[in-house]
């Protein structure tokens, strides 16, 4: 089962955008430790260097549902602003939201990129799934050359089905990127982007080293 998680600074100040890439690193490391395959599909840069307004992560193997449930919700970073050291505020919130990943059936409704813009390659799936998955190149990687956006589909048992799924996801991502550019960052890239809950955090991190609370 494929799960998508969106990490978002919402419409918060630059400090929230500073938190997102550090939260992304923490989430990817935690996923690896939990035996979950996690890949960052897309990043939307913030206004300042080394910041992100949002990031999209795909979980595709291992206990994805259980892992996602442990991260979805508001995330609090407690620390001094890296941009405004004299600012009195110390609590900065971002949001992790589960969103529906498009399936292969969505491909017909999305504007597909031109074939000459795509680099498509087959790869071995690995992981659970039996001999058909382990020994044959059923997984498909699709890279959109102009943007550098790359997706991988491996959950289906045939290369053709994974190709359809990968193309649907890529078309969805490119459409959302286009909408984000048109909005010039004033609207959410996804519906949940601006909905940051300030309070009752699911996870808490502290200090410039982004240390997680136990």
C-alpha cells in the first residue's frame, strides 16, 4: 500500500519553513529505522535559503499505515529563531498530513507530460511479493526531465501496471506544481497546506540540533 505524507509550513513565518527540511530528514531517518521505504517525491522551496514551504513523502513498503499514524498531526519545534534571534517566540508549528495518492485510474483525468520529456526505466522491486516481484524488473521509475521530478511505482505485480501508476502520480505532481506556481505561493499546493494546528503536537523537537523529545 502506498501512503503519501505532506510536510507543510502552512502560511507560517520563515521559521516554520526552516523546520520543514529538518523534519523531513528526521522522518526519513525514522522510516528507515522502522523498516519503511520512504522517498521524498517533491519539495517546494521557501523564501530563504535552506528552507522548504512543503515536502511530499511517499511510503511504499513496510508498516506504512502504522508509521504514518505516528507522524500525522502538528509538529512543534521549540527554539530560538535562526533568522530573528531577538524574537520572543520560541514555539513554531508545522503540519504532517496524510493525503490520497492518485492511482493508475486517475491517469486518464490528468494532463500527461509529453513522451520526450520522460525518462522511464524498469527496476527490481525487492521486498515482499514473492518470486515475481523479487526476480523480475516489475518496478518502474519515471523522471520528468525538465523539472527533475521523479516517481517510482513498485506495489503492482506487473511492469505495465506500475508504469500506469507512476505516470498517474507524476502527472498529479506536475499539475500541483503548476497550480502552486500560478498562485505564487499564496495558496496551498494541496488543500491541507494552510491548515497547521497550533497545539497538542504529535511530536516535539528542540534546539538548533533538532533534538526529538522522548
